[in-house]
């Protein structure tokens, strides 16, 4: 018995968004993080904490980007997928369990 492969477009979009955020972070790190830390020269404790936070985020962003890229490769959307439009009436009907007569 052969099962159809399930497609989850939201996973692909989340992985793509994560890659965009990581790319923006690395761009900011390359262009502006030194100026941000230099602005903390009045408090060396804050500067050290900022450097520590940047080091942690850099180390976390590398495997996160790799996992997001792998997820994008594995869940790439199909080109021949069929889009089924929903009726407006189906989307506007309230759920039967939401705010019934027993709500206080």
C-alpha cells in the first residue's frame, strides 16, 4: 500500500522566513554591530553582556540556518499542485463550541 507524500507549505515558508531573519542578522552583524557595542562604552558590563549575547546568537544561528535549508530542500512545494478555493460561507461560519449560551 503506497501512501501519498503529504505537503506542508507552511513549513517551507517558516524555514524560508527563518533564513531571511538569519541573513538579516548576519548583515547587521557585519555592518552595524560594532557601532552598537561601541555605544555601550559607558558601562563595560553591558558591553561584555552584549558581546556574550552576540557570540551565543552567532553560534545558534549557524545550525539553525542549516536546519532551515534542509527543511526547505525536503519540503519544496510541488509545481503541479492544485489550489482549491474556499467558499466565503465556509470560512465565516462560527464554530459551534465557541461562545455558546453558557459563556459567562
